[in-house]
């Protein structure tokens, strides 16, 4: 089995058409088909179920695809490590970001890391929470940030930063008559919320807050970034729900932040990392994250879900 066999297999598995895979690889279709046949013969299984109309992965093919992707991830990381060493770095931390990291804190963290340990390269990956959890388990990432502690067994969820949940309101909107916006009044208007496929932890937190009332929210749009949410709010398209720091960092001048009338738990950012003993470079990184802002109870805890408590409006 050669590396080209794996590269050819990956192209066909992702395209599910030999013609498109051949175009992507810049080769003719016949050598591609021959390479896939050689791979199947060596493995002793069929990787694809082929008909005149379609190409689909078999069960064995799907399993093999997971391993092949890990091979290419490992090769990419090895290449990046060598390049980093050539550029003067002597270590690397792979940091996954889910749900969006609070803008005001990331520059401070990077500056501190660069000042105290400039020889360690930081690589960032913006991915959904489910992918981050999987990557922490299979050693694709060393550490990650998310706004959820629902991470299952084998991973620590360390609460490190908190941010008040605020309503993003267009300028001159009638709700600005309220210094603190009642939830019932908020739900009279269309909302733009984070897409749960992209910002899973953030979306679940907002959903628990909205479930406090029997009123059904009118969701006008779901977006993948706080920047797009703020742009839609500024245009008067809808109201948004986001962390205070995200609203403050927005470049949109026509957005005003207002708290909810009922007290709600803040958005909490968790530092996620495997339960195994962290290497020294990761321990130092964790210390720097906690130094940016510490919560009252920064003990690691296994992920668990608790509904937003019912509290009276203030």
C-alpha cells in the first residue's frame, strides 16, 4: 500500500464520483480505478459499492475513511512541526476553538504566550464542539475552548471566563425604553441566533434561557458568527442574544446592548483538555488562561447539563 493509494481513496470517498475525483487529482480515470482496485485487493474488502448511476462507501469503506483521514492529519502535523522547528519553534500547542472565543481575551492570551514562551507555536482550529471533543480524544488537538461543559467522559471542562448574556438591540428600537428587557417583551420580536451546528454550547445556553416562558420564539435567522448577527441587528432585521464582550467588540455602530430583566447565568467559556496528566507546556498554557480572568470555582469537572434556574425578575 502506497501513500498515493490513500490519497486516491480519499478523493473518491469525498467526491463519490470517479470522474470528479480524477479531475481533482489531475489524473485520468483509468489509473484511479486501477489504484482503488489494487487497494481493495490488498485489504481483501470492497471499499465502494459501484453502480452505473452512483458510487457509495461500503461499511468497510466508511471505517477505512476514518483511519485514512487520521493518517493525513498526522502527516500534516508532522510537516507543520518540522517547519515550525525550522522557524525557531521548539514546541507546539494545537488549540481548538468552538462557539467563538471572547474577542477581548484572545489578544491578551496570545500576547502573554508570546512574551513568556515565544518558542512554542500556537495553532488554532475553528471547529464545531462535537469535532473538538472527538479531536481531543484522538489526539488531533491538545486543548480547546467552548461554551459548554457537556463533553462526556475522558475530558476535563475547566470554567475559565464568564460573560453576561445580553440582548443586542438596533438603535431607536422601542425595546430601548427598557433598561432591562423582560423576556416576554423580547419574544414579541424576531430573533437572530447562533447556528447550533456551529456554536453548539452557546446555542444550548440561549435555548435554556428562552425556555423560561411558554412563548415560542420567532427565529428569523440562524448565523455562524457574532459579526453577522451584529450586522443583522444593526440593519434592524432582528434582535440578537450574545455575550456582552461580543457586542462590545462589534464594529456595528447601530447596536445597543441591554441586559435581560430576569437574572440569567452568564455565558461561561470552558477550557477542555484530556483527563490524562497534561504535559508541562499545556500546564503553563492553562495557567496563563486562568490568569486572564479567574472564576470563583475553577476546579475541573466532568461535563454535565443543568437547566437555567428559574429566578424572579429583578
